[in-house]
């Protein structure tokens, strides 16, 4: 059992964004050591326990709150603490096996558009040339979103909106002039799925909101709130070949491992929905990726809080994508300023994915190298404490995560808010 887990973890590590082989081997050794330490017991009477994936202690206080004493909780402050690599402050209840393992209410080609009317209405009023740029965020991410929106405005981008994932965030965004839609109801719909953690539901909801905008006939740029626009990308995006259905930022490039040279990053996507046939291809792909991410295996262990990304990765690998134009994986890995086109196979034959240039859409590990030409900037997630890396069963990030990310963005010049004032 443990050998299988080590092998699976090692395989997943080999596909991490921008990681080099040496770092991967180091992490594999660390994981093997940790597996030997991991408890394999359970005390059902106390509510505490564990298995080969870590130990847990039953929570005795709320997992999340927005008021901390006499003040509004700063980002992450109101979230339950205690996560390390092998321990968690609570144990989720067993999944109700009667709950569907697929996306709630998305049956066949019938998209649940009713609950996404708020974001579709807002996007229709803000779109420019059929394109809308959006991020999704809850109350903890309010500072990141305000920074994201101000930098977009500084770059001359006037078609950026936010999908709010809770009521408190919506109130904050509206008070600060950020165009935001009320996504509370659509976020709550995920409680009827097998997604048991908040992070899982939030990431799934972002992709569903993107699908709703595509379903409404819009072209979409979906972003993390921690990936910020430093220049206007719209002129470049308008030059993408008409055949492109989906475009993604490039992650790690290893031609010996990646079938198309570089892995797509599924948290920075251009999704085209203007044409009927194109719209159908994109929606079918999003639905399949979300359903793949909802497989129980991905929900439970290691990077389970990023299960949706795992679904996209797994689906893409299964489809045996091929490069267009006679390109090789090695050539794509060596590219800096070119867009590479990829044809998907299997049930998604006919869909074309573009890998965006690294000098204009660099990932976090390459941003500083391409700062002069980049449209988007992002920082490497600080990992000051190794025990906080890949925390199992993580429900929400805490204030250390947000403070470290903020400091890193300030250092790299990606912060537009006053440095000594918090919101």
C-alpha cells in the first residue's frame, strides 16, 4: 500500500510546474521518509485517528469565520489552524455514496445556466469585442482581488470582473468599486457533490463560471487572483488562429516526459465560446475535465485540494495530444516567443489547444526572466516552512499563506495596494 502511494506521489511530482529533476528526486526522498512516519491508526471513540495519508484531530471550533475578535478577519486569519504535511485538525465525514460523482445538474449537454445568470448578466455588460476577463474569489482573497483589479485597470483593461464566492466578499467588492457577481448560490450547489473541502469547491466553481460564460457565447480569459495583468493582453489574444478553442499558459517543459513538450496550466485559460461548434467543443472538454477531477481517488489524497487541476491533467494525458505543423516536443520546450498548436484525440478529437508563448505569458518560475515582455505576472508560492508544503486534506489557506504571498508579490513589483495598509 505504502509503496503504491510513494510511486503515485513520485509520478505526480514529476509533472510539477517548472520543477527540475534534482528537486523532484529530493522531494521523493522526503516523501518516502514521511510515509514511514505516518500513523496508521484510528480511535473512533475520540474522533481522532489516521491512516497512511496522515493523522487528524476532530475540530472543536469553526473551520472558517470572517470576524476575529473586534475586527474583520484579515485574509486567512479566520481559518482553522494546525495543518502540517501529515496532520490535519479534523477528519471529513465519509462521502455519501448516494451523491452523484459528477458535476451537479450538468446532465449531458444541458448546462445549469439558471444559477449562473448573475455572472452572465454582468459579463455581458462588461465584455469588449466578445471577451471577458475574470477571476473568482471568496472573502479571504478580497485583498488579492482588489490588487488584481487595480493592476488590470492600470494596464488599460476595462473588461475585468470577479465572481464572488460568498456574501461577505460581494459586499467588499461592491464597496470598493470592483464589478462582481453573486456566486453564493452556485458555490453552494457544490455541497451536493463529493467535494468535501472549501478549496475543492472554489476551484470547481471557477471553472463552472468560466463554462457559464462560454455557454453564453463569450470568449473568456480565466485567471487566478494571484496572477495579475501588467500589460494589456487583448491585442495578442485577438491574433490567435481562429481554429484555437482553448489556450493555456505553459507549465514545466520536459520533452522527455511531456507528450507536447510542455504541460498546460489549467488555472490560466483562454476559452472561446463565440461560435456554436467551438462552444460545444469547449463545454464538452470542461465538463469531462471536471468530472475526471471528481473521481474519488483525486479527492482524497496528497493534492486533493487541487483535484480539479488533476482532472484536467489526467484527461489531457489520456487524449494522446499531437503537435501541429510538424513540431516536436523538444522544439516546443525550446520555444520562447512562439505559440504551439496541439490537436486533441479520443472523444475530443477536433479540439485545438494553443500553448501560449513563454515570454508573454510566463509561469511563476519564469516571470522575472521575461518581465520586460510579459502580459501577466505571478510569483512562485513561498515555501518558507517545508512542513506546510502539500498539506493533506487542506480546507482553506491561513494568514501565513496570504502574508507570504503578499510579501512575494510586493518584492516582485506585482502589488498595487499600499504596502503598509491592509484591507
